[in-house]
C-alpha cells in the first residue's frame, strides 16, 4: 500500500518571518514587561529636535547610532503593527523566494539604515517602525514591473494608500504631542520614501538576474540548420564498425 503523505511544516521566507516574529515579541515585551520604555528607549531613532519626550539625536553618543538601525524593530501601536506586517507578509515572502534571503536581508538593512540616517539629520521628530521596509517592498514590485516594460496600477494604488496611512499616523502623533500642522510633518514620510526607493533599487540591481528562456529556441534553430538522422530514439541501429 502506498504511504500517505504527511503534512509538513515549512519555515518559508526565514528573513521576513523572523523579522515579523522578533518585532511582535519586542512589542509585546514593551507592553507587558517594560511598560512602554523598551521601544522609546532602544527602538526609536531620535530626530534633530526633542520630540515625544525623547532628546534630540546626539552625535557624540555611540548608542544613538545603534538606534539608526534598531528603530525598524519598534512599533508605535497595535494599528501600526498590523498594517506594516500585513504589507510585509503579503509581498515579502514572494520576493524572498525570487531574489533569495540574502538579498532581501540586504534590502531591509539598507532601507532601515538610510531611513534612520535621514531621520537623524533632517526630521525634527523621532521615528520608529518598519515603514521604510514596506516602501521597499512596494517599490520593488513597481521596479520589477518596469523592467518588464509594464506599469503596475495595483502597486501604484498600494503606494498611494500607504502614503496616506503614513500621513494619518504622523498627523495623529503630532496632534497628541501638541505640534501644529506644518511642512515639517512631511519629513518623516519623505525619509521613509527615499529609503524605500534606495533599498529596492540596491536590492534589484545587486540580485542575480535569471536567464531568459532562450535556450529552447536556440536548440530548435540548431536542429533546423543541422537535422539529425531520421530515426527515433527507441529504434536500434545496426551497423558495421570498420
């Protein structure tokens, strides 16, 4: 009797899945253990000015440079956690399978560091969250479509939707901190946008490109030029070898 196939658990997209799990555990630890001090102290990149009770970025403190990267593991609330990870988990595994875990990791690191550097040098507000990685995934889908000489309308709509959500979050946070509406509120969103573009371009250009399926056409052309003997593969050829 044939053996029944068993359902196997597969840990696919290790980079994306591990990132989401780590961020979720840190968020839960911040709520139930650290009482809101973990993310604000270690997982938030300071801006050029004091914001939300956090001091401005101090270029003389080594730990502030660490926050340039660690801020991507933080989340300001449940809503941000669900929205960001919904975008990342939908598109991330697809691109990790296509480009490989190494290149997805490079993209995430590049976009996160660029976002942190821009925020520390330009933004008057502190920043936390993986918005730059979400933008990287969105722009990567658009760049992939452009490389095939097509324009992805769905990717554009997703991009506009997420930009609107980012503005919504920034406006709510600034209103809670008593900050008036001004052009400076655009800076955190622009920093994540630029980081997403840079991360997606770097990953797309650095990743190995798959060869086009032209080998089959080449074989057919060679067969037409040099036709083989007119016997099938299952026939036995009998001859004399001198």
